[in-house]
C-alpha cells in the first residue's frame, strides 16, 4: 500500500469508523484523531493516528466481497498469524471495518524489490509463512471463477471464452505438492521493510490469503510480477534451501507450470470484474493482454 499522493492528513467524517476507533482507544479525544487515505487496487483504506496508536482501517464492502475479500476471514487469519511477526496484528472487526496494526517501516523501492527476489530474503520469509499451521480457509478457486463469470460484461463474452471458462470450472485442480498458508498477493507494494532487526520484512494486505498449494503461491508471485526465468530459478533454489523441503527445484518448476494457466485465468477474471466496478480502461487492457495469451481474441 502507499499513501495517496497530494492528500494531506484530514478528519474522516464517518461516524461508524470514528466510533470503532473511539472504542479501541477510549482515552483518545475524537477531535484529535487524524485520518489519511491509503490507496490500493481494491479500494481505499484509512490510516488513523490517535497520538498513542497508529492503525489501518480497512473497509468491508460489497465490491470487496465480490472480489473474494472477506474482512471477517481476513481478521481470523491475522489472529491465527499473530505470533509469526510476518503480518500486522488484527485489533477489531465490525460489519463495516477491520482495524489492524499499522506496520512501522517503509515500502520496498523497485531496486529493493529486485534485490529481495535475488538475495533470498523474500524466499526465506515466504518459506517461513508456508511452515505455519493451516489457516482453516481453503482457497476455492473454481467457485470464485463461477461467481466472477456472472459479473463479466456480457458484450465481452465470446463463444471461445465460454468454452475456456467451462474448461477451467469443470477441470480438476492440480494435485498439491504441499498445502500451506498462502498470502496470494505478493508484490513490492505489499511488502514493508520493518524497523525491527529481528523481523526485517512484513507482508500486508491479507485479503486474498488462504490455504493452498505452495506452488500456486509461487506461480502467482512469478506471473504477477513478471519474474524472469533466471530470477525464478534463483528464487526456487533459495526457497528450497530455506524451506528444507524434499522437493527438487525441477519438481517445483513443473508444479508451478501446472498452476500458471489457473493464475492467468484468475487474473483475467479479476481484471474484468474490477473494470465493471471502476470503469477504468486499464483493467480491460490488462484483461485483453491475458486473454490473447490464452488464445482469446476480442
């Protein structure tokens, strides 16, 4: 996440959010609490500062629910991860808001992102997450695709796309190598360089997290960030060494390849739904690019 540009600290005129923050920090004066919008691909959250406590308020909405983001599930996942120091602490949950810890630190720069891909830093943190106990929320990918299909603009559907959609929703998922907790949205904007030497890296924005195959996480990481083949090989070597798994790098690469079509189709459908929600042309351009990769023509 990054703070929205050209936006100054301001009051948030939302009585429900103000009431939640007041309940969380009863000693603070409501007039002294400041709020600052935080931008992200799925909408706007608010950083709040009571003077004693800094947190992040993440809105629960129908639009986010449609994209597969459940604040209740996110809250419970963060509670399960509260001792691993890779994720922010979850403080409070209401029907409209999830309040979590604001991780002190800074976002990764482009160079730092490339470095952490290459030097094993991200591989070690990710392997640490994958060693944690299961979260209790299996990723239901075919069900998500079925739901998203109903929100695709009918004018963009083609017979070839319908055929492709049926193939995915009727296919059996790749047999997992290892089911583990997955973040499923790892990129430079969701990594924070922490201020604590014992935990130099934190993952934020856990709204798509769940239990799934470790190779699915790696496939999403590589595809979503356009990681080159040499970078992938180095990352997998670092990951295997850090995780202590008995799988070899070639085995993991083959399993990642099985998941890549699923990742592509999930991304395509996500872009289509976001276009319906926002009207931003960039989402249809991204969807068309993925569609062309999968043999679809507009």
